[in-house]
C-alpha cells in the first residue's frame, strides 16, 4: 500500500522530460503536445518553438509525409518499431531507432501517440564503414572481387532478359612484379592507385570497375557492344601508357597494361563471360603486352578489333539481321 501511494505521486511527464532518449507525444492531427529535453536538443529549439507544430516544420516534405503515414498506422492501434533516417532542413542526417504506441483516453479512444527515439547514428556509421570495407579495395578505393562476384551474375541475367549488350574487360599491369622488386611495394601500390584513377577518369557512371586481385582489374560495361568496349579499352591503355609514375628518387618505371575484352552471347553464363575476357588478356600478355585483344563473337577467335568496318560496332549477340557464333558453345 505504501509503495502504491508513492507511485501515484510520480509526475510521469516530468520524469520523461529528463530521459536521455527523445520522447514525444502527438495528437491525432500530428501536432506535438509534449516533448522532452532530448527532442529540444536534437532540433536545437525551445519547447515553445516545437509544441503545436507538425513534422513539416522540421523535416523536408517527403520525410514528413513518410513519418505521418507511419503515425496514422499507430493511430489505428498498431505499435511500430523501425529505424528512421531523419534529414533535417539544415541538411544534417540522423538515424533513430523509433518506437511508437497509441495513447488511449480513459474511455478507450485513441487520442494520440507516444514515441521514443534512440539515436543510433554512430552504429549506422560503423555499419556503413564495415559494409564499405567489405566491398571495396583498400589501396585503390575500387570495388573488390567479392562485389564483382555478387554483381556479375545479376547483370548477366538482366542483359540476357532485355537482349542488350554487356561487355567485360580484364586488365593486368605489365611487369608489375618487376616494379615491386626494383622500386618497392610503395611504388607498386602507387602504380595500382594510378591505374585505377585513370580508369575511373574515363568510365561512365553506370560502369563498374573492380580490383580483381593483385595487379588485375575488371570493368563491367552495361549496354555496351563489343566494338565500343574495345575502343574504351584502347583509350584506357593509351592513357596509362602516357602517364608518369615517379618514385622518391624521381625514377619512372614504365607503366603499361594489357587488356582482354569479351561480350555477352545468348545463353552465356557469368563465369563464361569472365573466362573469355581472361583468355583474351592472357593472349595479350603472351604477345607484346601493352595490347588489347578481344575474344571476338563474330570471328570466334581472340583477335585485335581494329577493323573499323567490323560488324561488332553493333551488338554482336542480339543483332536482328546477324547470327554470330556463340563462343560459349
């Protein structure tokens, strides 16, 4: 009886005011009727500036509409727990674990909602950093092989369904072991970073470049036929060949690359597309290096693609009037 009497004297709103997490109450129209100190701190405003206003006063229109839609579910009697990304009008972004429940009057009518939001921005940042490091190469900042192995099958499937060209380029830095042995691994890393920067300088936004491993790179070119992929590969090769790579003693090892190109054929699998590009790359390395070769769908052989009248200037796999040999067979 004594404990019950003490409990009845507790001022719950005053208690909620000092909780470290954001606590708020809204009426059925979405107007704030109570906020605690933590909400004032987040908004950078006084209680007087917040009470009586809706979320539209503090968030952009799209976000405030999304919050309102969730609030309406709560006002129908449904408790909600979710992660909210709040973009404030000053451009700042915060992530909150939000819990909302209906507020009932003594007659059982829902008269509003009460919510608690816990700032999890730091945890989300660490998660983003972990996900980034899991899919990106440390030295070059490019996607890594794990990302490629995940993305390539879906891109192949998409382009097969749409009957659109998809090309793949494999790249290898020539004499990379010699660069490491003679000039040191720091210069070797600089060579990797230089090549990756030059590649990114040329690629379109939709193109996907990865560090395949060691001194190898790969480029996935959506909606790109074989001839266009070859011309892009040649552009990259020439740009790298013209670049300067200096070490601390201003000695410049010659930096060149070899490239192999392949284009998707009907019924070709992701592994086959990758293998044909890799076969073309190996042939380029065995020849003179500093070379681009194509595993050509029309000629069914590994060759140069420097013939400007080559039919591969259109999509070799899905031309309406042509029926190129499928090198997967």
